[in-house]
C-alpha cells in the first residue's frame, strides 16, 4: 500500500524515507524529493543513535557518581586500619606483605622497629579488603554502551584519534613521508620503476594536502566576493602572488622524501621545487577565477566550479610533477661529477620530441646540457624522463 506524507507524521525515519506524495501539475521533481527524504531519514537515524549513546554516557556518569558517594560513605563510617610495615592487603584473595627494606642501615630506630614488626603475629583484623576495580552495575552500563555502539569501524578509530590529538590527550608524532617508501620499494633496481613507485606512494597524501589548501583559500575569498556590489573583480588583488606559497603549504615534506629516495637515502636541497609548484598553482587559480567570475551565477556556484576543476585534474598534475622532479633531482645529485650520463625516457614515451631528442643524443659528462638546453628533467608538464649514469 502506498504511504503518503501524512503517514509520516510519527517522525519515524523509515516512514520518512518511504513517504510518497500525490502528483500534481508543475510539482517538485519526484527524484529530488525522494533523495531529500532519504537524507532526512539517514540524519534522523544518526541523531537517534547519538541520543542513545549520550543517554548511555549519562547513565555511566550517574553510576560513577553514585559509586563514589557510596565509597566515601563507607570510608567515613568504617575505621580503616593504618597501612605500615607488616600490614597485609587482600588483593582479591591474594595477600601481600608491605615491607620497607633498610638499604643503608643508617637509621637504627627504623631497623629495630622493622624487626619488631616482623615478629608480630598477623591477625585477621590487619587484613584490609581491596575494593573491586569496577562495581557490577557500572560494568553492566559500560557493556551496554559498547553494545549499542557496535564494533568500532576504521573511520571511528581515526575520528577518535583526531579528537584525542586536538584535545591534547595524545601527542602528535608526525611521520616523515620518507618512511612510507621503505620496504619493497628499496629493492627496486630500475630507476623508472622506482620513480613510479615513489609518485604512486606520495601523490595521494600530497594531493589531499593541496586540495585542502585551495579549499581554505576559496573559503577565505567568499566573504569578500559576496560583499562586492559589482560583478567585476581584480584577480591579482584577490590572489596576490605573494600568497602563492599558501597554496602548496605542506608539500615540502613529500618533495623532500621523493628527492631523498631518488638519492638513495641522501638528503637533497629541494627549495626551488615547492616554489615552482606554488607559482604554477597560483597562476592556475588566477586564470580559472578570471574565467569563472564573469559568470552571472551565484558566487558560491562559481567557486565550486573552480574547486571541481582543481580537484579533477590540475592538483594531480602539479603534485605529481613536483614529486617526479624531486626524484629526478635526487638521482642526478648522487652521480659523480666526472661520470658519463644519458637522458633516459620511460618505456612508454615521455612528454614530447624534446625528450626524445635528448634520449637519442650521445652520452656526455655531468654538467653538460642536452640538446633541449636542460641539465636534467623535467622539460615540461608530465615529463617523467631521468638522467642516469651510463650503464645503469
């Protein structure tokens, strides 16, 4: 039987998700309405689960408060025995004698008292009961809470770790991207295979960092763009070149790791590569803003279009080019100055005829330019050629 909107008045999430409406002329899109209802239903389920978890946590807190009050009451009414040399505490049916060792023997009074206590007979009154680690009621509430939460998922663990880091409960110990290149990658002999492995390993986190950087920049631009009364903007003012470095913030560790891996573990100066990537990112953003800000649509829509283009292709090219260039620089830096070198393109070709001409040229000493005028790759965007010693 079909269920209409009035059937969902009980605010049941499943009823909302399956609600149907009568068709009228020029009504709302059926697919959009159903999609919206599905989102509402999912949100209601999530809120109900959070409410149940919050109530369970309140139960745990109330139980802990009650147990604390009971314990204080018991301590105030009970004449607790003092703990000293020779006192025995019952640790859940286990008896442990607390004794102080006379390490230096300088205090004769303590030495005499110590041995006098050893000769005393231990009576049942000298045994103190050790309280249970968690009262049964509290344990039951905790078990119920975890039963409602279910088995932890990977994203739950990551979220909890992020919360603990932000609240200072656990310290932040950043891991160098270079550490991720150890293991099987170290056993790769072919230089181009090592390059592909390096780009594959480092590109994903580097791309994620650059995406977040651009999203933050566009979010910062939004208030200024919305407050403008005219549909004309000075792009060089919105995105000044002096702020281009912010677009590649966090890229340097990945570039340094790629260069170090290319150099076989030797640290290489890569200062120029992030700067080059910053200029490329800044020029791209200024160009795309200039293209989109003339549109007669909402500012948010225009900025979303810019971000989609960045996420779809531009960010991958900029990040992977920087990583590949760093690897090529690291490999080149380890070649001895008097070594004969050659320009080597990938097996499936490279970025153009210039790379092919360099690879076809004769070998030369390190420091001499190739026919294209370059000492080492890259020649252009997407270049994956390498300069290698002769015989490797």
